[in-house]
C-alpha cells in the first residue's frame, strides 16, 4: 500500500470513529430521548432516520479502509460530508428535545399546543433531509474505498461490547514501576556527585541542563535526581539543599510565572504579589540563607536575554552558595545559554533495556515466564522503540492486553511501522499511531479531544469526563443502557483505559486511593494535537508561534508533514473545536465556520463571535477577563458545558435559565444564585462557592444532579433542607451548612439522606459559636444518611453553644450505612454517643473531637477493620475500651492511637 494511503488510513481512523459515534448517538437518541408525545406527527421521519443512521453506523463499525491512491481525494470528501451530516443530525435531535422542554417551561396551554404543531412540522423536514443524506452517503461508501470487512477479518478497533509535570514519581497500579529508571543509574550517580562536589559549594548558582530527544526520559531523570537530593538532605550530608522546588516551564518562558511558581512551592499563603520586585522580595524572605534545588522542566526558550533576567533575580535572593538549577530541554542551544556545569546529554537505551521496560508493562510481574517464540517477537518489537523509554512504555502497555504470540506478531507486522520508516523520528510516531489505532473506536475521539487541554496542564478526571460527555462521546450503547450504566461510569472506564495504555501518566490519588488527576507526556499531547488538526485549532500550532518554537530537532513530525494531502483536504469550514486562540484570529473566521464550532475555550468575550455561534457544546471562560456574559448566549440550544469559574462575573443573567441542555455548570464566586437555574432540568454537575445561597425552590426540580458540594440552609431567603429531598442521584461529597436553621428531626428527615446511595461522604456543619436550639439532637436524628456512606464529618455541633438534652437523639438519627469507613464527630455536646457506631464493621478510622460531655466512648474494640482511633479534647472522658469477658483480642487491626487533652481519663480497658 502506498505511503499516502497508509497515512490516510490512520488519519481517517479518528474521523470514522467520531462519525460512527455521532450517527450511533443519532440512532439511539432518536429512539430514547424523543418520547412518543414528541415524535407524534413525524414518527415516520424519525423511524427512517434511525434506520439510515443505524445502517451507516454498522458499515463504519465493520468497514475496512482500503482506498487506492486515486480514491484519496474522494475518501476525504466523503468523510467531510459524513461528519457534517452526522453533526447536523445530532443538532436536530437536540433541537427537538430543547424545543419541547422550552414549550413545557415557557408556554401557556394554548401556546404550547400551537408551538408543538409548529415544531413537529419544522423538524420533520430537517429529519427527512438528514435521512436522505445519510442514505446517499451509505450508497457511495464502496465507491470511495470503504468496504465491508470479510467475516474472517479482524477489526483493528474492537467494539464496546467485545502535561504540567511534577517532581513525584508515578505510583499508581497501571504504572507501578515508573519509579524504576532503566539504564540511567550511572547518569544519576555521576550527576549527583557533580552537584555535591565540594568545589561547587563556593559557587553562588549552579546550572546543569539535561538534554535529549522527546521521550528519552529527561523529566524522569530529573525526578530521580530530586528524590536523590531529598535523601541526601535526610541522610548523612545534611548540609546539602534545604529546599527542593519544581516548576514546569514549557514554551512560554515568563520570568514572573517562574518566580511565582517557586514562591507557591515555598508555602506562600498570603496574597500573591504581582510585580517582579515584590515577587523577588517575598521569595528572598523564604530562601534567604538556604541552599535550594530547583528543576525547570521542559524549557524551550532560546533567547539569552530572558534567561539572564531570571538568573539575575535568582542571584538577588540571598540564598546560600551552591544552590542548583536543573534544566530539562530538547534544545542544545538552551543548554548552551543556561548551563554553568557540564551538561548531561541523554542517549538512547539499548534494545535489551527497552525489552526490559516492555516486559515490565506487558506482564506486571517480575521475571515473567514466556516461551522462546514470544520472547523473540518481543525483542524484535523492542528494536522498534529506537531506544526511547516512552515508546517502550506505550508498547508494553499495548502488549499487556495481547497475550498470544500471534497477537504480538500482528503488532510487529503492522503496516503502521512503514508510515515514516525514512524519518529519523519514525519510532515514536509509529508507536503512538499504533497505540491509537488499537484503541476502541469510542475512545479515539476522547483521546484526540485532550488536545483542547493546555500543554503540560493538570488533567482533572471529573472535568475531562464532563467535557467528553458534553461532546456526546459517552452516550451509552443499548447494551450499556440495559446495564444501567451512566455516562460518568463510561467516562471513568475510558479514563482508566487511557491511563493503562500509558497515554496518561503522573496519576495523583486521593486519600481513598482513587485517581483524581493525571498529566500527558508532552510528546503524547503533541500527537493528540496533530491528530485532531482536521477538526481543531489550538494555540499549540498557531501561526503566531515562531519557527524556532516549534521546529526543534527533537519535535514530533506533524501530520501535515507526514500526511501532506490529508490535512489540505480539511479547510477552515471543518474546524469544530477552538482553544486559546486570540480574539482577532477568531473574528477572522467565516460566519459559517463560527456557526459550526462545538467547543470554545476563551479568555475574552467577543460581541462579534458570540452572536454567530449556533452548535456550541462546550464554552469555557475559565479565568476570562470579563464581568458579564453576552446576551446572545441564550441562543446556544446545544450547550452542555459552561465554565465561568475564576471570572469577575458578579451576577448571572436571567437567560442562563434557557440553556435547557446544560449538563455541567461551573459558577464563579457568587453569594447568591439566580432563580432561573431551576429550569436547567438536565443539569448533572453544579459547582458553586461554599457561601452560595439558593432561593427556595431552585434546587427541587434539578433531580438529575450528580454533583453539588455545598448546600447552605438559610431560612431568611430559603431554601429549607427539604430542597435536597428529591436529589437522589447526588454522588461524592455533600457539605450541609447552617444546620442551626433546621428545627427538629422531622424536618431533617425531609432531606431523605438515607435514600442517597451514591453519597460517599457527608459533612454536617453548624455555625461556629452559634446558639444551640433544644431540638438539635433531634435534627441530627433526622439526617440519617444512606447505608453506603463511606465518610461522615460532623462539625461545630453546638460548638461554643449550650448543651441540650436532645443532641444525643439527633446523632442517633444520623445512622449511616454499614459500609461507612471513616467517621468524624466534632464538638458534639450530648452526653452519649449513638449505639449505631458499634455496628459499623467496616470502619477504618474514627475521630472524636471536642465532645466534652461524654464520659465514655462507644464499644469499639470488636471492630475488625479499625486502624486509627483519635480522641481529642474530650474533657470528661474517663474510660476507653471495654472488658468483653472472652479471649477474643480487642482492636485487632489498630495501628494508630492518638489521645490528647482528656484530663479526666483514668482507665484503658483491653
């Protein structure tokens, strides 16, 4: 097959996957979202749309791309038309649903009947046109080289049914051995020896550059050096480095940003200074007289003047001699400009070292037993890595899911390796394409969409999943709907898969061992950017960038270079997603192109652009320099994700309530929320400031809410706690504040917490120093959560107030599910703890603080999983433990016991 044809096949994989997902969404949405009442009068058109979309979806799923060279242009044109029709079909289904929600909320009885007739007539014509277009495309598929795969053929992509860096080494289960640096022991040892050489202690500032191609492990080596430095600090040589700092720099070398990053890592908690002079002064106060170790990761700046400015400011910190800066870079020129010590040039790994990394990823066990044939194939694959550790990690992760010699042989013999065989970076490009090509079809657009995220940024799991969801990538298949799987569940599965495939890295876990954040290697992010260029426009490859910024020897080759004909087939009108592009450039786009945009990440509001937007699904104004939203946003019928966080917007406009398809809303720091929010009946994730107060009745209709972290009970404007009653889909952590406004247990029961099975953590808060009412204990009784709760925090329960006889009854009513793992009770002023604590067999941690009227604690010694017990400031506590009259050991799993401020404690019974 010709090189160009292979390139087209791989490049087309994303578009075909995206188109298949879009038409699949149409087929399911046409059936599931549109009720019989809605489709009345155009049911025939809906049935035809379902049939045509299902037909072409099946063709895409089962198709084999085998275009001849003469068919390349026809194939590109066919794909463009398919994507346009598929997106238009999604838009129409969206519009039907939107219009009927709008009619239900806004219209009078007679107006509703007239509007429904009008909508049916209007939409029937649109649906019929889309059906005809899909049918025509399906008939033309074979002519452009899209053919049905033979029954014996194997699909390259299975169906569903079948980078800001940090100094932390990876520790999650998918990359458990990333802390092992293969083939770099001598480099680490020699570099450490150089940095700690006594001759260098008299130098004010040492700078060493770690130089190498992308994917060689420069950042990993810097992490290892950081770890080594910390060990030196804690070991024999305590005179070395008092502070270790890590700043991710990337392509924008901004001196103030670097200084600010250093200051934050030094523990600055006050307001951040803006001027450079103030930054240096504050940083000098933190580092004066101290020897620091600073890593500047991924530096691209080749302008000597900028480095000199930073160097001068570092010299002015009055830090100790011997302070060291490690710079990682792909550019030898950067090393020449910045280095004061001999630079460290990383070479490639040997084939055997790459094979060692592959084995570790593929088997996840030390010294795996494999047959000679499979080992021979594996070693041949290792040669394809061309000495790059990143390539070895990604290939090993790919091979982990392929156990047989035949499957490994298919990797070795893949035509993908021929794509760039004459290019000096063919290895890593081919590896990334091979890994991408082996992803399941629904995952491909999810991975490519990561190009919208800023290079080097922290990827927040929930945020990325919500972005995928907004684009329709996570709509459940019929099989998944039967399993009652939600979009968020599918998104979590996709996230974990990309992590498992080493396309994500540097995972961060929360205290429950759940991965919440990750990053992408720069090279992987660049690949995602290049892969999505057919539909996306980001700052990463904006014409504003100088050639020197993007044409380094170690840079991954662009798809425009490797597939010269493919991207030229995609013009301005095919751009669907835009991120971090200047307003003047956006305003230069045609009106048709702006109308087709589905994503816009912007820090400016343009009155020229926004009236033209029609198909937008995602709109992010994160940290935008704006104080109000344009009125034209009320026309965005398809909008599903709106991020207004970290903006200066002071109030929400009334038209916010017309965004009926909105799923995720991230609000700025507002104290009060517009009542129009109650119309957003499809809202699933609502992010608000902890001081946000809702008017009565706002939350009650939002029964689809999954995320609501803060709820303030505020009687003067509402809402009462019963607002939470119908929100049974809430997940994660819910903090309920202002509970002094809840009168008694019966009122508290109206929150129906016991029915909220997806909540894992609850925090109950009373106003600090408030007046205790006589029914507070009864209130706590009524706030009984669901049994699956994992963590419960009770804060300021009459702290500073007057104890009353009902508090114990309130706490009795808060009995959680037996699966609870952590219990935290603070400032409980009753004289006894509830008996249900003793039945929580899965409890791992208990924390009792400021419960000053209790003379004893519950019977806890029999709890088999209790690992940590903290008892703090219980002034009347006299005894802990109990005599059980048997030989059964008490506290069998206890590892940590902390007792403090218990003046009356006289007895510990075990």
